[in-house]
C-alpha cells in the first residue's frame, strides 16, 4: 500500500489572537496538509509568557480555516479527564467539518514542565504515566466510536457515558499517538492511525543519531504491529523536526530536501512536521520558499 506523503506545521500559541489567525491562514494558503498546536498549561520554556489554552484555541482556529487538517501535537493526558478530551474532540470534529486529527501523548514529566507545581496536579511516575495512557486511549477510542460506553480500569471508569451527536469522521477522528519508548510504541501499534516521534534526546543531538533513533523505533513498531496481527503498512509514520539542527531546517532548502528523502526512503516516514514557533519575516520567507519550491517535488 502506498501511503500519501504529508507535510505539516507545529505552531505554539505564543502570539496575540489576530496574529495566530494570520499565521494559520498563511500555513493553509501555502498548501500544508495539517497544522498543530502544542498542549501545555503554560510555555515550559517561558512559564510567564503569552500562552493560550490549546483546545479552546483549536476550536476558534477551526472556524477561520477551511481545508487544512488541524490537531494537537500532542494532547497531554495529565491535564484532562479522558472523557472530557473525547467530548472536546467530538465537538471540534463538528466545528471543523471533519478535519480534526486527535494527537495524544503521555505529557512532559515534572522536571521539564512547571505545570504540576503551578496548579497542584500529580506528577506520575513513568510507569504509571504509561499505564494511565493505555486506559485513556482505550476509553477515548471507545467513546468516539459508539453512542454509549462503559469502561472499568484501575484509574478511569465510564458508566453508560453517552456521546451524541456521533462524530463526522468514521469510525472516529484519526488518532496520532506520540511514542518513543517500547511500552508506548506497543500502544501506538495497537491504537494509532499515525505514529509520531522525534529522534532528539537532547537539544544538540547530532542528526545521524537522530535518524538512527527513529530507525530503531520504526523497526520496533513494525514488530509490535506484526505481533498483534496488524499490517505495519496501515500505520502512518510521522516525524517532528525538533532538535537544534531540525528546527533550523527551514533555513536550507537543500538540507530539508535531503533529510526528508532520507527519512522517507530509508525508514518509511510519510509525514513531516516543521516546528514554526515564531512569526518573523525571515521565518515566513523560509517556510514560504519550502512550500512553493521544495515540498511539491517531495510528495
């Protein structure tokens, strides 16, 4: 099966509303396939800076866009009850007329995100975080597929939980699961429509190591798909350009072209998401050049 090659953009919600609209309309106009918001209580790098809540903003941006698919990369499970998240997804699926992609992950631990101290929520251990994630994704998958759901897990429960109206997308909006470690890769193999990852363990991770990390994870997720009887070709594979080198990738058309082809041809990645945190004239010029001069030939 030949999977379509998609290109997306991750923005962070650090601009005034009017400029957020301007940025998203530009991304849509440039022909990108999808556009994403981060999901944190505040900016982990600049906790006192300008920041909008992701799902509220996503609903608003769904109204001012028409074609582009929209989502969260990725929703952080400590911030919401999973049934509430499913209801938010159902709502935005309707507001966007079926353009939602529900991205979800375990969330950033407390040593990298001040949210736990700021608002007094529990910073789970790594094991509990993954166990909770598995229950959450099982619940969300069930809630978005059927009108009434029941569920009894260790951490979460449903009792005749009704979900109406049904989602526009069938059988539900597609799930993008962010996964790096083995346990999360197994969950992604079972539930994800798209597996998203990044290969950078540190800000300055060398590009060769990044590619090797992604290659090893891709091999593992293929294995986990096969173990449960899933054809690995039914799983989309998505990469976020995250490291120092990758975040600067929009500055060089040649480097961008080379990196995309390497991921696509050697590892089978078919979705490439560019980090676009700022909105200055240089960034706009660079991303416009990529969209117009490079990306069409990489599809």
